[in-house]
């Protein structure tokens, strides 16, 4: 589904490399976790994959379903089925969740030559997805993330994911700042969305999230590269010994 | 910019056949005198410092013949469903009875052409009394030249449920001309009304629109006043709307600027007794080479007044927005609570914004504050929407729409709100 080959990236207009040759393959039905210390480039990876204009790919390719998406705009990638749950969801006063999602859903449907939903059909569809994050109807009519608590913002990301039904989702630090109740709701939501037809990549600093969403693969990212891959035991090792220990071992 | 000499401006006006009609003779002859002597001088340059008046000074404007308005003009599309029996229509300044419809008003209410009530006591005692604009040619120009106009009188404790729609239509005329719409509103104690004043250019011709409004609110009177400016894109519009409020009166005004090449709006609200409440909101959406200039005054002369101003501006292309918001609080006017906010969104690299809050406070127990921001769309916001599948263009449109929406939502009349939403969408979709 996703194949990242030797990906190098810089902040647009700057010299310093943030990604220094990332290789990653994600197949349908898989859940991956990318772990790493602050500044390792893991959040950057999720932004580069979803097409953030702030970054420039200087070398390497990103293939999605066999198609080279390295130079595509973010919206085109979304049309193909890529999704990014933001670490810091953006507040957009004046536009409701419903308005954004209807526009997004129908734009993606058009791009894929699928049927658009009229407002009434869409309302029903939206309401049917609310239970995934245990939110009430009024959530739909609130301005996007405006005045939301940290937990509500993260829930909203997962709600958007449920509605847009992407093939591949990057969850960027979705667990950060969540209390235990909110973490349960969010991870339950992700587990409900996960299916043999889609794939999920979680970006996280801590092992905590992985207690709730079980990854098939765990990767450790350091200094702009994936330095080690394995299964859940790798996360447990990190939890026990910390990133410093691993860095020493690798050196 | 360089100053505009008196002669340049006056030149255009004094050659106009200022028909001094029998009605309002005193007002007109006084104004004529002012027009002859008043100077658009360099000492007032500060007030016009940023405003390019080329679109006025490069033309000579003729007056429009008085007479019958074009009865066959098709204007249905501009009607508001809420005001089907409370509409006054003026075509190039002439009252059009056939397009107007006033029915079912409560007892004692007057909504009509100012010329049909020249001897009305309220009209005689208020017309021309509130518009003391200093060293000004535009009010006297209107005083001298207005032919028809709106007179609204709402008696004590009377509520007009339906909004009153004052529709000023500008048709195509070959020669540059000027029109001087006039409104006098008098609301007696505890009366209530909603006024929608609209200016629409049907063509893209050159004209100068100089409306003067006087709103006199007695104690406890409530007025909502929406002003929608959709003049021809080559028109100039110089507005003088004044409201004077007695105790417990409430006046809420919203001005929406969409059209015209040059727009200069000088709203003034005067607190004439204790305990009043008013808003002077605005929304400006401009592009191309449009200039939109708001010079407002919130004039607190007595204690216990609340006032609020939210002036929102979106600037595209080479357009230029100017804002000078004055809050005056007189020496003995204590316990004033006044807030002014000017928020500007620049969506091009070549647009221009000048903003200047101006607080002159002589009382010591007041709360007055102001804020001005000039911003651009944030890349992170655009990316967020784009990552959800919206094109970059659509994302930007939606963000501009959201910025403008706050003002539109305060409209008291549903169809006006819808109309403005359409205008906002049209604006964000312009190339």
C-alpha cells in the first residue's frame, strides 16, 4: 500500500536535512507504530507523506498503491485515501465540523467518481459515525476545533478519519495530552475503524498508546532514519531501557 | 497622498443646477451658503490623508433630472421577502411609487417620500439638525440637492414588525452624475423598527452617491439598521449616517461594503442622554482597485453608555482599506463601556490596509479599549483543510468565508443574511 524509499526532506528553503533516508513499507490490514525521541523526525515523516508544503523532498520517493505521490498536493493525496490525524488540530472559527466534512467527503467522492451525498443523507451518515468517538449530535455544529478541549480535538481527528474512511492513516501523537478516559475513547475509535482493508501508522513518543492499539510492527526512528524495526517487544524494550540505551547499542 | 484642493472638489458641484425647491427652503439656502464658503482645505488633510479621491476629482458630475422614475424597470430580484409590503424604492434618487409598497403599517406610522410631508412637525424639527460634519462639502451638497428621500416616523410604543427596505437603485446613464439619497428616521419613546438601506448599481457606470441619514431615537427606542452598499464598480460613495440617541435607546448598525470604486463612510452615533447602547459594525470585502474608507465616531456625551464596534475587512488584489475609529468620551460622561475592534485579512501581496484607532477620553471612570489586527491566512489552516481533501483554492475560500461570517450572522433579517452569504461566496470565488 505505502512504500517509502530512501526519503530525504528539508524544510522548504533550508539546508538542514530532517529526514535522512527513510525506508518504510506498509501493507493493507497492518498497524504500524513509529516511535522515537523528540526531534527524531517522526512527525515530519507524517507531514511529508501527507504533502505539507512546508517541506521539500530532496531525494527518494513515496509510492502509494503503486503510484508515485512524492510531488502531489495534499488534497490529491487525500483523494487517493491518505489521512493525517494532526498532533495539533487547527482551530477554524466560523466553519462547522459538518460543513468541512461534507465538503471533504463529497470532494473525495467526486475525485473517485463515487456518488456524492446530499445534505440529508450526509447528516444521517455523520450521525452514524458519532458513536465511534462517543460524541453527541451538537458536536457536528461546532466550529472546527474552536474552543475544544485537548481531548475533544483528538476525538475530532478520529471522527474525521471515521467519516472520510481513508485507506491509510497517519496518527501523529494522537495520545499526547489525553487523560486515560479520553485515551480509551480515542483508541477504541481507532480499533473500530481498523480493518483488513486499511492501514494505520501511529507516531508516538510513549509506549502507552500501544497498550490500547496493538501494532503489528514497531519502528524506532532516530536522527531522521528508521534505525530498528520489530514487533511489540521492541516497544517494551524501549519502555524499559529508554531511547538513550538503544542509541548506545546501535552505536 | 497629495492633498485635494478645494477647487478641484467644489468645481464639480457648484456648476450643478442646484434646484432650490420650495420644500426645506431654509435648510437648502443655509446649505448653499455653506457649499459656497466651506473649504475642503489642507487643514483637514489628516482626515483624508490615506484616501485617494481620484475617482471623484477626475470626473465632473451632473445632477439627475427630477421627474418620474422608470416605471418599467424590473427590480423583483432585489425585493426582500420579509419586506414585500414595507419597501421604498428610489431610482437614481427619484422616488418610484410603482416599485414601492407600503401596507398594513401600525396606526400613526409614516413610511414614505420626504416630499409628501414637508410640513410634518417631526420632520421640520429634525431634518438637518444632526449632521454637523466639520468643513464638509458632502452634507451641504445633499442638503441642497436631494429631491426625494425617506421619511420614517414611528410613534410612541409602536413596533413595526416587518423590516423596512429602502432600495436605492442606480441605472445606467452615460454621463457621470451624482445622486443624494436622504433618510430621516424619527422613533418616539419605546418604538421599535428595523431598517435595511441598500444601494445597488445596475450597471458599471460612473456616478457619485452621497447619502445622508439622520436617525433620531427618543428614549427607549430600538433600531436595527443594516446598510448594504453594492454600488457600480466605477461609482464613488460618500456616506454620512448619523444617529442620535436619548436615554435607554438602542441603535445597532451594520454596514456592508461590497461595491463602488471609492467608499467613504462616516458613521456617527451620538449619545444624547444617559444609558444608551449601540453598535457600529462593518464588513468590507474589496478587491481590484477598490478603496474602502471608514471614519467613524462613537460620541459619548453622557454617562452610562455601552458601545461596540467590530469592523472586519478582507482585502484582495490592489485594494486599499482605511479605518479610523474614534471614540469620544466627554468630561462628565462616566461609566462608559466602549470597545472597538478592527480586524483585517489581507489575501493578496499587493493589498493595503491603514488602521488607526483614536480614543479621546476626558472622563476618568470609563472602560474603553480597542484592538486592530492585520493578518493573512495561516498556512497551517490551509494545509489542515487541504489534507482533508479540499483544494487549496477551496480551503482559502472557506477560510475567508469564515472570517466574514461573524459579521453576517449578526444581521437581524434572514433574507439579508442569505443575500450576504451569497455575496461573500461570490467574493471568495472571484478570480
